[in-house]
C-alpha cells in the first residue's frame, strides 16, 4: 500500500515560495536603507523594475514562440471534450 501526500501540501509550499519571493526584496531594502526612506524607495523601485523586466521579457518570448501552438492544443482539447461547440 502506498501513501500519497495530499495535494494541499504542495500548494502550501508554492505559496511559501511566492511569499518569500515577494518579501525578500522588501526585507533587503529595509535592511540596506537603514531608515533613509528616499534611499529605500529608490532601491525598492529598482528591484521591482528589474523583476518586472525579467518577467515581461519571459512573457514576450513565450507569446512570440509558444502561445499559438499551445492555444491550438487547448482549443482542440476543449472541442474534443465537448466544452466548446465548433462553429461553421
């Protein structure tokens, strides 16, 4: 008999990772700024812009190279399962 880990644990792990990813730049800025709010705001802005630049570049590459093929597969699957009705 095998025991399978409940799926909620993996969801909780992912939530902890996302929270750490979001909290780490803020914690870094608070420690690095040492009470200087203008410096803290500048550092936080630079970190957010850097993260958004990487995320947007990844999204643009996905849209450019993979989205059409994956969207076609999704539509075909929905048609085969009867979730969508084909139009003439």
